[in-house]
């Protein structure tokens, strides 16, 4: 299973500066998209068209990470069960995934939606463009 991860904000900012002001940096060690549909990830939580970004703090503050559909990806460890807010700039719905005991649960994240105080983020394990055959959680 693909595991994306984000580099620390300071390192990402330095990488962006070295690239001549590129809008975002690709996550270090990210696996490129494959026929299996691995999701692309963005290192900084600087939302771009098509991204869904998650933050550790309420009001879209703190450490962040962005998911770009399609496919499934685990959230980085620093965000695992610790998302407090999100913003979707995606044109389609995505699904927050919680891997429970013997099953999984999903929560719909609507296109162009946001939540500044998201209690369900305390369950966030991954993000996908399908429900992954999980139960509504």
C-alpha cells in the first residue's frame, strides 16, 4: 500500500525557494502514480486546484498535508488521527478513511468544502477517491 508523507514545513519552504518560487514541492520519496492509481501528494498544505488539504490545528493552522485524487493514500504519521481541519479544492468528493477493527469507515468530504473544527479528523487514517467498500462512519 502506498504511504505518502510530507516533509517538515521549513524543509519544504527551503526546497521551494531553491526551485525559484515553485508553488509546491513534491513529497520527498513519493511514489509516482501508477496504473493501480496511487495518489499524488503535496508536501506543503498550500491548497492548489484539485487538492484536499488537512491541518493539525483548527482553522487551517498547524502542520499540513495535501492529497490529490485519484487513488488511496495513508495520511502521514504526524496527521494520523490528528486532523483538526480541512479544505477541499477538488472538483469531486473524496473520502476520509478510518481503519477500524476488522472493518473500515468513511466520511464524505464534499467538493470545495471546508471544516475549521473537524471532530472526525481524530479518526483519519487515509484518503481515497472511493469509499473503499467501507461503512459510513
